[in-house]
């Protein structure tokens, strides 16, 4: 059993992890990733499967960190907020 499953992961850590995954895949602006793939990857890591991840993705979209494409089926990082996104990732993922 790994250490991530023993403690509860905060919403901010999950948000940072979502953005970090998109960052590693170079998903900025017009380069995007299917939302269901992202939710499936993240859902394996925590309880409540993908419901919590979907809710946090919507919050990130509303805050302007992520952008939806193709009628909300794909997601990418907002290049206009790149500095803030990188700072957010660094704060929670070390």
C-alpha cells in the first residue's frame, strides 16, 4: 500500500496534480487532452473515483486555469496564466 492512499489528499493537491499532468504532456492552448482520460488517470489515485476530479476540473476552468475544447470533452492549460499555473504546481508538488 502506498503512502498516497493512507492519507486524504487535499483539493489543492489534486488541482496541482491535474495541472502538472497537463504540463508534463505539454497541453497548453490548442494542444489538449481528453477529459475522460484525465479523470480516469486521476480517479485511480483516490476515492470517489472521478466525481471529485470532474468537480475540481470544473473549478479550475471557472478560475481560468484550464480551457475546455470540443464541447467540453477535452481540456488544456490556459497559456495566459502560465506563470500562475507553474507557481501553483511548484507550491504543491515537490
